[in-house]
C-alpha cells in the first residue's frame, strides 16, 4: 500500500497485542473499515480514492523518482571521488617504498601516512557511494512500478 499524499510505501503488517478485551474482539469481528496513517506525512489513507487522489499520488511518485535519481547521481559522484582517492593512495604507498633503501616500505615517511589517510577516505567514499546507488535504484524501481500500476488503472490500496 502507498500513501497518495507522499508516495511512501506503507508496511501493512499489523502489530499484535498481547491480549484482547471482548469489546476489541467484537469490534474486530464486526464490519470495520481499515484505515492507515502514512508514517511520512501523517495523512489518513482510505480505501476509496478519487481522480484527484490518483493525480496527487502520481505527482508524489514522480517526486520520489526524482529523489531516487538524485541519490543515484550522488552515489556515482561519491564512488568516483573514492576511486580517485584510491588511485592516489596506491601512488603514495608506492612512493613510501624508497629506492635508496632497496624498495623497502618506510612506515615512518610522510608518504606512508598520506597513503593510509587516502585509503581510509577512499573506503568511506566508495561504501557511501554504493549505499546511495542502491537506495536510488531501489527507490526508482518501486515508484516506477507504482506509476505503471496507476497508468494501467490496476492500483489498489
């Protein structure tokens, strides 16, 4: 189920209570309508919806797809900067192996310290990039499915 106000997917699993009173059981067994509150925007989501609601949902889905594209682009940027930092870290690591000392790694040289800092920075940037790319791809895919179901008029809450 999706909220037509903000386009966020809503988990429909209900939390189980430890014990139910007789009145609560009678209310559940009776003809009750199920309504949800969107956790993102707080609006009440109802079963029946109008054309305006579908337009609002489609608009929110397009906005979320754009956010997904932005997240994907940010992730690609972080990844690219991380790869550049990784290449520089490798270069500085190689510079820390001094030719005058038979290419033995000098751990007390400034080149070694720079390479360690660049290795750490590149790892953080690459992992952040992968996370942003994943979030962007998943978000775009989910909201593309929602838009397709709205356009095919197969959308039901």
